[in-house]
């Protein structure tokens, strides 16, 4: 489907028109277009992609959320050095 998304980008057509001409349901194409953007489009900001972590507060749990949606949840206190090792 990524190849079809690239064909659409070159076509100059709207998504709706392109899908009708290709016999593809709009919702399926939209799903694959979103997946394509996640994999192929780089963020406009070339800086760090993580939010700064404020360690002044003692929390009982921690959660890492990666850009692709994967999560790691810690249900107890986690040392900052350990989190840094996971990210490195």
C-alpha cells in the first residue's frame, strides 16, 4: 500500500478522487496514508523527540511512551540512571 500512497502523491488528485479511480475504499487508503506518514515523514523539529523529565517529584510509578506507541510501565519507583540506560 505504501507504493499506492506514493502514486497518489504524484497524481495531484484528492484522496477521494484517487480512491474512486483506483477502486480503493477511502477509509482503507486513509489508514495506509497515516501509516505511511509515520514511517516516512520526518519530524519538522530536528531536536530531541522526548519531553524533558522533571525529577524533583518522587513518584510511585513511571511510564515510557515511544513514538511508535509502544509503552513500558513501571509500577514502582525507577531510578533515573536506569531510565537513561533504557533510552541510550
